[in-house]
């Protein structure tokens, strides 16, 4: 079974997807981490980020592994921390905007679905990568709440930033994610819309679990 969670940056997709996967005994597919690892590799090997074919080639040859304990490996190296660095984050759009590089990552994502039950999280999972997924969610939250959550995360990691700056970055990412020529963030009619603005993580997970369990029992999703 495939469960997808699409939605904008900082809506809480990763936290919710990880918990939902654990509760269901499914594998959690953090596709953002794949885009991050691919970007890290492209930067590290000095690939010409302006040359689409080079970039796709680097991505095709990247051995990205998402471990059950949350670690991310790229070509055998533990990149869990470094893929969250501002340098990587600031360059992801180069991979994310590149059709051939996306195809290489999508191929890897679909391969996993052939063997495992998945909770797949990312901006294009229900709309593009797994259009026939059994249960598809779109996770929304207001800009204010998303910025507040991201600010808490950053402050917990001892990063000194203002709410206004975090909000500005989220607006910029939203714009990029929605206007991307390929794999853009898009809500389709068959997605179950969840507004998490006033819900706790546990409440969101419970709503999702109810839908998945209905579906597993043969009812509507
Ligand atoms: O979820 P995240 O913040 O780790 O994702 C990082 C970036 O990767 C995001 O800004 C856009 C890109 N991405 C994508 O284009 N498609 C996905 N399925 C997941 C992430």
C-alpha cells in the first residue's frame, strides 16, 4: 500500500509522515532528503550546476540510502546533518527544477514502492510520482503557523533568526515549489485535505490513521 503526503514547506509533513509510518509499520520515504543528498553530491563533486545533463548524470550515479533509523547515506557517507546546511538548502532548486535529475530520483522512489508499503512524503508524491496511491493527503497550515514551527526548530538548534526572515524564506520556497516547471506542488482533487493550523501532530496523525484504516478495511479513503 502507498500513502502519500504532499504539501508546502514546513507544513509538518516529515514529522507526521515518520509517525504515521511507525504506527502503520510502513516504510517512511523522505523524498526531500533524497533531493538534499543529490544536491550535496553535486556540490561536493564540483558538477557544473548549470549543465542539466551533468547534473542528471551525477544524480543517476548517486547511491542514496534512507535508513530506518533516519540516517541518510550518499555513496556510503553519512550526510544526515550536512544535507540540512544552508549551502545545500540554497542549491536544491537546481536539482528540483531539473527534469532529468527529477526523473532519476523518481525512478528510485518507485523502485522502493515495488517492495515496501510506503508513507511517501514530498511535494509531488501524490500528484506525480504515485498518482494511483491508495490514500493521498494534502497537508496544509497557515503561513504564520509554518513560520512559527520552523522558527522553533531553528532556535532549538541554536540558530539565531527572526520570525520575519523565516517567513520570507518560506514565501520564497512556496513560490519556487508552486511555479517549478516540473514536479510542482499541486493539490489534486483526489487528495484528502488536512488543515493542521490548529491541530497537534498527534491529532493530524490520528486523522490520517483513521483514513488509512478505513481504506485497509475496504471502505472509502
Ligand atoms: O522537504 P524538504 O524541505 O527536505 O525538501 C527540500 C527541497 O527539495 C524542497 O524545497 C523542494 C525539493 N523537493 C522536491 O522538489 N520534490 C520532493 N518530492 C521533495 C523535495
